[in-house]
C-alpha cells in the first residue's frame, strides 16, 4: 500500500538508510483508491446517485459502460455533471475511450476543456510506449494554459500491454510529464480475450497477469487496482476475491455496483489488529533506535527496516482513511 506523507518514512530513520526512488515517489501520490466505482457517463440518474456514495473513486465512464450510439451523449453529460455535482470525499475520474477506438481525442478535448476538470483521467487499453506518448502530447496541448497537472490512471488489458508495462511505467513516472501517473488497472476480461483464455470463478488463469501488474506498479511507486468481480450479487465471493487481492499487493478493486463498496473498502483497509501491531512496532523501534540499533526483537520476531516501512505504511493508510471519511 502507498504512503501519503514524507514524515512516515523519513521520521527518525537511520541516516545510512537510502529511500528507494519508488518509495519516495509514493510520498506525494497517495489518495485512497480502494473502491473504484464505474458509472455510465450518459446515465445522469446513476451519476447523481454515485455522488452520494462512499466509493473512494467515482469513475464517469465513456467507454465500456456506454453503448456506441451514446458516446457523444456520455461525453457531454460527464462534462456537465462534473460542474453541477458535489462528489464529497470521492475522487472524480473520467474514463475516456481507448486510443484505438478513434474516440479518445474528442473525449480528451471535451473533458480537459470542461468548466470543471476531473481529478483524474482514466485511459483504457494502454498497450505501448507510443500510446503513452500520444496521451502526453494530447494532455500537454489541451492543458497548456493551466499550471496544474491532471492525474492519470492507465489500464493494462492485453498480453502486449503486460510485455510493455515496464516502459509505460518508466515513461509515466518521469518528472517532466504534463500529468501525474497514479495507478495501473488490470483489465481482466479484455486480457483473457487477447490470450484466448476463459474466465473461471477462482481466476487461476489470471494469477500471472495480476501479479505482473502489482509488481510493475509497486516497482515504480504506483497503486495497483484489481479486476472487476462481475457477479455483483455474489457478495461472499466478492469478499474472498477482494481479500485475496489485498494480500497479493493490490491497493484497490474495480467495482460496478454500489452494493460492492463497503466490502471492497473494508478488504483494502488495515484491520484494527494490524493498526495496533504497527503502532506498537513503531514505538518499540523508536525506543531501540535511540541506542543505535537497526534491528530489534518484537513479539518474538526480528524486526528490521523493511518491516518498519511496512508498519509506517499501515499507519499512513489508516490515517488517510480517517481523514477521507471525516
């Protein structure tokens, strides 16, 4: 999970400890994105409902949730509703159509020149470095009069996207971009189409791809957002899959129904027991650190810097959860 404040990593660290680049990048790039709720951009009623919910991210969708003959309507509705509605603590995201669809340029033009901008633009089916360059050029042109950078989240949804994900992450996290890349989303259904696979309930056919997304995202200080649980009525299996995703390193999950929000938020939040463990570990470490020791014994286990960083991660996330709900 990502960190929100530099102090959680730098406070009282051994001076010989060098923070990896991917960790230092996380310090200013954390907004909770446990629940990533898609709403069809052309459905004003559903979008208004989403504005009253507790999803971390409300994604106003112009892509998969919208029929082809409703694309322009969705684009226009999204731009209007972003200025008319208050979304509370939720991050407002606008998902455009893929570059290969031929609709992305008009989507970006409308969204990035709207009266009120989204916090983040979501771009599906980003397969290559060339796609990232195209996105960067478009944003740079459309936002040349603005000083702020737009947030960006990209989706990996094909075999070739996984092979090129390292290049996408390197390019996206460079400092001179007109956007801030926050996260990588794994699009499971399109990925299975690309490899000729079949979706099963336990999703074993997706183990490699899901873990590849996590590894690449975390290597470059990004969040990783897991696959959609498409049977939105099966809340027991949603809970199982969400907890599995959290254990394997994902920081959030795509969802398609308001009834999924609470289960997903809980699964990707640290438990009270975990928070207690983290606080006690940090207290013990800080006491021992004053004597110049870099490793300590805590609750029968040897504790060194990686576990200290993990504990600070837990506390940072817990405090972000508390702030976002207050």
